[in-house]
C-alpha cells in the first residue's frame, strides 16, 4: 500500500513534464531537427519555458530542459527523495519523436515510481 501511495504522489511530478514535452516537440519541429539531439530546445529559448528552480508545488521542486531533455526533480517528502528524478529524453527520427523515461524514479529502492 505504501508503494501505491508513493506512486500516486509521484503522478504530480510526471504531469509537470507534459507541457514541457509539447514545447520540446514544437521546438524540434520549428527548428527542423530530423535526427540527433534536440540542440537549442533549452529552457528559456526557442519556445521552451524558463527553467524553474524553486518549489512551485507541494510535489515538484524544479523542472528544467536542456537540449530537449526534460528533468523534473520532486520535493523530498512522503517517502520520495530529491534523487527520484523524472527524466524524459527525446529520440528524433525524421518526423517521429519517441520519449525514453529514466532518472531515479526508475530505480527507487522500494520500487519503480514512474
């Protein structure tokens, strides 16, 4: 039950990435990137929101984007630690973008949170 509760609380962390994900996809399209890294799709440029480093919710401490890679750091509380980051990395192939999930949330000692 405790793992279920942690996963439920972590949902806010994953949801925080959704608008950034859309911004990165638009940036990739606008810049005409068809392969490789999403160079230039970084917080504060090319339509990507500024990085946020101060806690802006009870669950999210920070969110940042660097060359298309989105990193969300949770607030350390309720069994979730700051190291349980949620990282989305785009893979670009022509007109297709797929997203890989990584970060501490995938290797949490008590079970995967994301």
